[in-house]
């Protein structure tokens, strides 16, 4: 019996644990697979979105270059020099502009397309540039900008100092195609051209300039800072940005094994095959010797030819870390549930075996002629019924034994009667034992079936619950309905961090109405004294736009000018003069507001980051004031810029159109 009891406990434990462990293992495999696939899909969507943002930053940088060239083309000095051939061709202002704007070259051609002056190489002129599309369009009065690929000879003609930056040693890269050149000497440029209009309205010439992208780390670092902001815990960027010339990295934030930018390394061959055919690429690919989630788009020159690519990517390492965490969680869950199941199975087996052992001991003692108390079983099942019948049988045996003693007539009669009784009792005992064995087997089978059904209900309830949740999802197709449930709790935390990073970028509806800027400024200046004592400040109001209302959202514009006025006053800690100037350009149909202070000024390094979210020089600042102001002005179709030098104060100028073009504000 003991061996049978042990066997029952073992069978019960195995029968309970095997289905449970199988179900949990299946959930673990399915959950890990679904999480990995979903993470990969979201990562690819993220890099594709980031690529679009990087493209917009690239276009904004190109637009800035175009604005510089266009404004340069309006210089009276250039018009006078081109319309008066006798005037000396040297133009010092272009050389100053070349240095101040950090351009690679600036060149002026006359109306016939011949180079009149090169700011980067004044000694070379007279060659014709009319065949270039950018120049020919500008000679027709059409400004233009784009990407241009120049050879070393062409770049040297524009500015000899460009050659060292253009020359990039090509480094062999795993998974890349075989590159025949050892050194890439060509240069990829952002270029823009604008016509120079004579006083009679004719085109007197063209000014065009360019910015070398080779080794120009500022642009890609700015993209990386916007797309992949570094956390306070980990200073490493979670993503990278690269600009390619053909398949050579000419500027990148990707680091090599020495921790330096991997300039001169190559694009993977499978990606280049797609880019060279003019198609974008979004998918997993090798970057150097590691797998990344990547997005590429081809860069085309002014004639539409593919000359390079723009890349945004994130490493796969976070996915591998997530997979390890999922494996650890599910493995721990499997071990924990297995231990609980083993303990529960042992407890059930012990409780089941205890009354059976009591019945066995009682039968043995009765068979040996002992008198014993009734067997008590604390349950309400077949075993309890069997114990009751066993106790009743014992009482009947005792009663009959007493009757036989009272009828003691003769020894032989008693022997015969006892012999008959013993034979009868033996038959009854054998029958009872058979009944007990049969009842035991039936009880064991019933308890086993009940326990298995009870224990299987737990994993079935989990599976059913996940399945019901999956059925309520409207974003998944039918084939994925049985696999996606366990991902819901894992992605909740990621969704809550992005929502916090996007809060800043969420747009606000605008209520457009005519408002008088000078009245708005007076109201702000009158109320600003509640925030800053004006005893040590002198405020000059130079208004010239009183009769011209500006169409815009008065509350949002109040926020912009309040922020600029407060910044100006706070910049003058010891007091000073705050100048508020308004002006109207009737031709451009715009109103400009300039707020200047006599404070300590702003350094060049700080000016580059003024409108960057969360950048501030104030001990208690949030770094959002100028960034929000910048967004409001842009939403109104305007411009905001700052002019300053250290020790001479700063002047912020906001230019707003008098009347808004049609915009979709969601109202």
C-alpha cells in the first residue's frame, strides 16, 4: 500500500505539473516572439519617422543657406559693381560674409554667366558657369538651392582651402561592397543661388554659395540631438545620423572601435543596392559590424541624379536586453509555479493517503482480533463513506461475538458455530477487502481527475483571459489574435515616456483676429512691473506701426513678447535700457518688433542653442520659453532671430505677416 500511495503522489504531481509547465513554456515562447517582433516593428516605424524629421532639418539648413544668398544678392554693393564694369571687382563684404556665415564658398557671376569674383579664391575669375543648372535658372530670375557634387578641381577653383576637408581615406567595412578608391576626394555641398537685380528690374548677375558637407559634424550632431536626446543617466545617444557621398560616410555620429566618428567607412551592400536605384530603405541592416534598425533616403543633385544618402538608425542592443529580461521573467515564473504545483500535489497526495492508511490499519487490527475505536475521516467523499461502512461492520462483528458467548451451550457447538462464523466473516472480510480495494481505486481515479481538472483550470483561465483581451484589439489581424496579449503590459511604460517627450511638441489651436501690436506691447510693459521692479530700468518705446493691425492669436503673441521682455530685463541685473521698436514693411506686408537690452550680451556658442528645447542659462529656468516662442512665431508664419555680441547687449527681432495665409488650425 505504501508503494501504491507513493506512486499515487508521484502520478498526481507529474499529472499536475506537466500540463502547467507546458502551458507556461508555450506562453513564454509566444510572448517572447511577439514582443521581439512588435519591438522591431515599432523601432522601424520610429527610425522612419526620425528620417523624415532629419530630412526636414536638412531642408531647414538648406533654406537658411538660401536666405543668406538671397539677402546677399540684394546688396547695393553687388548691384553697383555688376552694373558698372569700371568698378574694381574686389568685394570685401563677400569675404566678410564668407567668414561670418561659415560658408565654404561665395561666387558672383555677371549676366553672361562669367565669374566676376570668388570670395574664397579672388585670384581666379573669368570662367563661364552658365552651363550649370543652378546658375542658368538664377540668370532667368529664379532663385534655387539643392545639393551639388564637386570634384577636387572644381572645389579648388572655388576655394583651395576646401581640399583637406574633402579628402577622406576610404576604410574597408564588413558587409560593404568593394570600393575601388582608396581616398574619396570629391565633395558634397549644399548650394544656393539668387539673381542680382539691377535698378531697371533686369538680372545684372548671380550670387551663389555653398556649404561643404564633408566632415561638417555640426549638422548631423544637431540632427542627433533633436531626434535622439540624451538622458541624464546615459550620455550616449540612442541613435545615429549619417550623410553619405555614394556609399561613403562623409559625416556621421556613428563611432568606430576607437570611439571616433566612423568617417570614410562604407554603407552595407544590400542598402546601397536599393539607394543607388533611387529607392528608400527602411529595415534592419549592418552599420559597420553591428545590426541596426535603419532608415535611408537617397540624396539627389540639382539634375535628379542620386549622389548620396541620408541615414538615421538605432542599435538592436535594447531589443536583445528586452529579450533577456523577458526570458528571465518567464523562466522565474515557470520555476515559481512549478514549485507551487509540486507542493500542492504533495499536500493533496498526503491528505488522500492518510484515511486510506487508517482503513488499512483498522482492517489489520480487526483481523487480529483487537478491539479499536471508530475510524474518523475529516472529509465528505467516498473515502469517508467507506470508513463509515467499515465502522458499522466492526460494530456488527462485536454484537455477534457477544451473542455467541451468551449461547455457550457446548464447546463443540461453539466451535462449530465459531468455525462457521469465522468462515462467514472470512468471506465477508475478503469481500470487504475487495470492496475496499475497488473503492480505493475508484476514489483515487476520481480525486486524480478532480485535481487535474482543478489545476488545469488555472493556466486555461490565463490563456482564455489573454485570448479575450486579444479579441478586443482592433489593430491586429486574425492570425495574430492568439499571440499578442502578453505584450500589452510590457509596452505600457514605453508609451507613457514618448507621451511625455511629445507633450512639448503638441500643437495648440490658434484663434486668429486683428490685434494692434503696440497696444499689446504697452499692456505688457505696464503690467511687467508686477514681476520685476522697474526703478533701475529705462524703457524706450519707438513705435512706427500704430495704424497696422496684425492678424494673429493675441494670447500666444502676448506670451512671446512677455517672455522676450522679461528675458531682456533679467539680462540687465544692475539695471539698464530696454528698447522696444516696431516697424512695418509695406512691400513685404509684415510687421517687425525688436526688443533690445543693454546687458552683457550673448556668446556665439549660446546663440546657437537659444531656441533648443530645455537649454537655459538661468539657474531656475526650464529652457522652454524661447523654444515655445519660436514655435508660436513659426505657427504665425513669422521669423525670430537674435543679434548680440558679448558686452554689448542683445536684440531679439520678431517679424510677423500682417495677414495670415490660409492655414488649417483644426477649428
